[in-house]
């Protein structure tokens, strides 16, 4: 049976180190790193995500500034708020919770955030830095996945890595992270033919397609590392991922659970990016 890669445990360990770092920074510079979170509308899941991020900030000492706006908020108003936060010296990171209401153009909003405050790592500048092997603020979920894989002690060098999913938020930056780490990378997407054949030869599988049970356990190479980014709520209220966990566990060497795997690390990397942005703003990097 596969060894479980415990995202909760790793996140807790990293947050202890971050808390000490933030305490030292606040004493030296007279303030803590500041994260502004913007939530537009009443999506229940988004409210939960934002609350979890606020709690995580409190745990490590990051100042969390929340802006909760009604669903009727215009794009112009939202862009104006972002402009104010871009110019606020006490704000080191800006996060706009997705999804946004349909009348607001998400790409326009995200690209308006200054790249040095883009703690989600979505801005084209930050993704471009990763592409040219000069990482700045890195996309939180992919970078969290890298940290999870590192806990196995297995070298990335020369490993066959397969990313399933090609979104701008996870799949594409995940491929760049794996390439940076020294893996040989294949990205599978909706036009990929014979997905099974790609999975069967992979030493590392990162499932980020957003389709429940897409990857069958029998496809997993013996001893492979499986990172499941997918999260889906079943009728009984339980959560599952893109990978058939029970079957995959019989083949994989290491595997992340859902929940308790990638999720905690995404928020932890958001905190890490906020601290990095603070250090940049005060001239430490």
C-alpha cells in the first residue's frame, strides 16, 4: 500500500517556521506582512475559503485585511479598489477570491494586481518568470505540490512526470514547476488521446483535471508518486478527488489524500508568498 503524503502535517510544520519569521520581521520593521483579501458575492464555498485563509493568517501573524463586496459590485469599482491596494504600503499581497460574478472579467481583474503583490501567482509576469527559470511569486497550488513531492525524498531529476489538466491556475504552472525541478514533463488535456498510456509510464502523476475519478487506480505505475489536486463533494457529503484513491493506493508508492493533501498546502504557500512579498517590499530580497 502507498504511503500517505500528509499535507496537513507538512502545512503545520511550515507554519511554525513562518510564525517565527513573521515575529522577527515585525519586530525589525514595525509591522507584519499584510494580505488584502477581496470577496465579491455570496458564494458559500468562497466564504469558507476566505475564512480559512483569514484563520491561517492569524496563526502565523500576518495582518489580514478583508474586503467583502456585494455581487452587484461593478468591475470599475473592483478595479478601483485594487488600484488603492496596489498603492497601499501596508498591503504586501492582494488576493481576489474566484469565481467572480459573470459580469466581471476575471483576467482583467487579476492582471490589474501589481505583479509584486500577486500572492496567488496568477499574473502573467510571475508565470513568465517561472517559465524562464527565474521564479518570483509562484502559483500556490503547484508550488505546494512540489513541497509535497519533496517530502518523499525522491529526486525529480529524469523522472517522467505527467500533469493531467492544463488550466492557467494549476496545470500549466505545475508543468513549469516540474520542469524547473528537473523532471521530464508531459501535460495531458481534453484533446489528449489514450490518457491511460501516459499515466502508466509516469513516475509522478499530478491530477488536476477537475473530473471525479478520471484516473483509474490500475493505471498507476508501481511505486509512482500521485498528487491529487481534484476535490469533489459526493452526495453523502464526503470528498473525493480526480484519482480512484483506493485502487491507486495499491500501486502507488506515495499518494495524497482528499481532503488533507494538496488543500492545506495551497493556503500555506499563499502565506509564504505574502511573507516573500513583504521581504521584497522592505528591501530584504
